[in-house]
């Protein structure tokens, strides 16, 4: 008699670089189907029905850790990934020099997702599962590069991003006359950093999450950190993980840029529930 032990797939932490932009370290997590070992010493391949990759895209201010449970469960059946947006989670410019000239807007993140699919998935069509901001970016990418997208799963997707006019509108009025490209001028940075430091408090984050999560236990679930993280192996809850991700060196500057960023160059309103090609 063969007894098989079913375990979740192991989450791996990886990074990739932005072509032509030195100093941008982009982080993602992944799981891959693995052979199932039996007590008889034999190895049997895990039956796979559909190998289409799934890419989870987090909401604003959250990171790949938000999808650890999904990667562990679904990764036994197919390749599964989660991506940290630049300026969030573990994806950050290496220093101030790499930060110069960046504008943290939806076009930047759509470009990042496009690069990820082409470089890490080798252009293989994937199912994009986006939460909040992640759902919005998934729709923008599907509109731009439909051949990279097998399907969309939108979870409370934000219907739009930013109130400022697109950057192509050169004569549009902009607060402080700034288009959100770093480095930030003095007054926008003062406003953005002050707001940022208020929002990143674990207490504030816990209050906001508690208002939207039906299962309050999710807010306190344990987060898995990368092995090279300063606090690897230490248990933390979701608000603390979000606060820690927001405590990177470039956090205030990135948030200020996001706050003043323009709309996407090509705006696609998120008003659909399901997309299947």
C-alpha cells in the first residue's frame, strides 16, 4: 500500500532586473509543481490538467506575502507567481541615483508587468489575478498586449487610478507644476512624506484592513519572509508586514510620486468582471 503525503508547494523568492534601467531590483515569488514522493520510494509525477501560469498582482501598498497561501495551494498544480510592484513590497530602486527620473504611476507598473511576463515567463500567456490596483494594471496590460494574457481574474479591482491629467497633455494644470517625476520638489515631498508616515502605522493599517476583510483572522495571519530578510524566520502579521514593506529607504519619495502621478497614457476603465480569450 502506498501512502502519499500532500503538502503545499514551497514558495521561492526571486528577483529580476529592469532592462536598460540599472539599479532597479524587482522581486517576485513563485511555486512550481513537483513530483510527489511515496513511502515505497517511488516518484510519481503530480497529475497536471492545465499548466497555464497564474500571476497574482497585489493591491496598493501590499506585497507578494499577501498571496503566500494561494501560491502554496495552487502551486502543486501549475506554475504560480506573485509580483511586487516597484516602490512596494521588496521591489525598490537600489539608491537615489536609480530613483532619479522615475515616476511611480500606473504606466510604470504596466510596463513592469509586461517586462516580467516577457523575461521571466518567456512570453507564455498567463492568467492574471489582480486585487485592487493589481486588477487595474491587469486590465491595462491585457488591452496593451492581449497575446500575453490567457485570462483575467479581477478581485475588487479599482476602476481608475489618479485624478491628474495624463502626461501627454503638456499644457494641463498640475499641482505645484510637477509631473510626479523624481526627485520631488520640497513642498510636494513635505506633503507626501507626512501623509505616508501616518498611513504606514501598523495600527492605521490594521484599522483599514479590518474594515474590508470579512474574516478578521486573515489580518493576523503569519507572513513568510524571504530567507535573506533581516527578520527572516520571525512571525509577523499582515499589518506589520505591510508597514515593514513601506519602511524602505525610498518609501516617502515613492508615495509622493504616486500621490501626484498622472492618469495612464491609454486609459481603460475597469468595468468588466471576467475576461477569457
